[in-house]
C-alpha cells in the first residue's frame, strides 16, 4: 500500500511540473542594442505567452532590432514575468 501511495504521488507531481510551461502569463521583454546613427536603443514589449514560448518572442524582438541595423552581438535581451492580466498585457 505504501508503494502505491508513493507511486501515485510521483505520477501526480510529474504531471504538475510538466504543465507549468503551458500556463499563459504576461512577460515583459526588454532589449537594449547599439544601433548606428540612432545610438543606444532600449525597447520594451509585452507578450502573453507560456514560458515555453518566451524564447520565440525574444527572437522576434531581436530580429526587429537586427533589421533596424543593430549588430547581433550588441543586443542584450531580458525577460520577466509580470502580474498583468491578458487584457492589460499589451499596454
């Protein structure tokens, strides 16, 4: 009986940890880059996505800065989860 309870606890906890990356939150993504003629540019955007999708949102922002003339090596990205609701996320 004890082994059964332990096995159930392991299966349930594995399910909880696997689903954490599937919950949507509002993330603030900040990119800083040195752009010719413009100078230092800091751009902040918000994205309603999962923690698994945040890298794609960062890549989109990085691509936009590269298209503006920033060197890929000069771009610094950071992201953090905010407490904004889905309706307020893009404001």
